[in-house]
């Protein structure tokens, strides 16, 4: 291991220089808005403010799955939040999510709008609102919620840990990459062992647990994030591979992963979605 002893932490940490790396411009040690900006509002009951990162994809997939089941009340407007440009620090967005992270949902179907933030909370809110993708039998429900919250607790180690130090950090730190690569592989092994005994995470049925986990770990298994498939030897997890491909073939998943996406092949992008028919139109780039 290389010598990493040159840095000694100060007695008191101060924010006196950029952190460096791809996301340095949006990292800061304080909360709250930086500028006044109202959020747009469309005509549908559900207003989603997001970006097609794994956390954002969870919610658009859930909404498309609900619509596929015939829940017309799940019709939604999906507005693009450009996190690299600081949209999440606008006063309107902070009013919906004081944590300034995507996704954020505003449910305007009742007399008083309901805000929901944190992707896992949004999935659970929608599952309960529409009575779908969440088992009602107590033991099955407990299994489903356990995997849902497993994802919420585990993904920061994958994204903010492994992904950051392996793909985005301005300098490569051997200790950090080794530490989080080990954890990423351990998590994949947890999933692989579960999926060896069950077709889906909660059992025989596709649930919010799969919808939450797939955009992170399915994408990792398919080599779609961090360009780390070879580094992590993701082919070592055949049951995760089977599950990831099975979910990728669902039409609602294919639709949902396009929403609020502004990168990749043109036909994979749909910066904003306001009608179901938007997904049938030729892709067009986001407006500046």
C-alpha cells in the first residue's frame, strides 16, 4: 500500500478550498437555498423534480409501472433538475426537499399538496397510495421493506464511496478504493446469495425492493456505471446478472429509465415527460 501519511487533519476543519473532482461545484457544508426560483407545475396530480441518476430512475420506473397497471392517478409531470448547474439549490426545490437532493415529489391530488423526498420514501409513499408493489401479508411485507431499506443504507457506500473514489475523485487513493471496492463486492455477494434462492428480492413477486435496488446494482452488474465491470469482476454474480437482465426487459422499466435523462444515445433520452405519449416521440436534447 502506498504511503498516505502526508496529510494530518487540522484541529478544526474549515471550508477554505474546493473539494475537487467532478461534483466539486455542488458540494458545500451548509444547507438551504442559494437563489430564488419557483418550481414549474404541470397539469398532473404528481409533480416530479428529478434527474435520471439511479435514485431518480427508481421513481420514474415506479410511476411507469403503476401506469402500466392501470393506475391513472399515477400520471405525472417529470421536470428536469440539472444538479451540475445547482437547480437543487433553488428556493422552490428546497421547499420540497430541504436536503437539496433529487428526486423530490409533490403530490397535488388532495386539498393540500404533500411533499415527499428521499427516493425510498417516495417509493413507499406511492406503493401505499396505489396499493401496488408492496405485499400486504406481514412476513412478505417485512421482507420487502427490509430489502428496500437495505438499499437505502447500502447504496451510499456504492455511489458516494466506491463510485466517488474510483471514478470521480481528483486523486486516486489506494486505501479508499480498496475499502469501498471490498464493500461493493460484499454487497453484490449479499444480493447474489439472496437471488440464488428467490427470483426477486422479496420472494416470488416483483416489488418496490427490486425497483429500488435495480437502478444501482443492476446497472453495476450490466457495466453501466463507473466503468468498473472488469475491475469488480461483476460476472462473478450470475444470479444478480439474471435478475438485472430480467428487470431490464420490462417495458415500464425501459420507459422509466429514459425520463429526465440527458446523456447517452439520443433515443435513450427524454429530458422532461409530461404525457405518456412523450415516450413515443423522437428524442430531443434538453433546452439550455
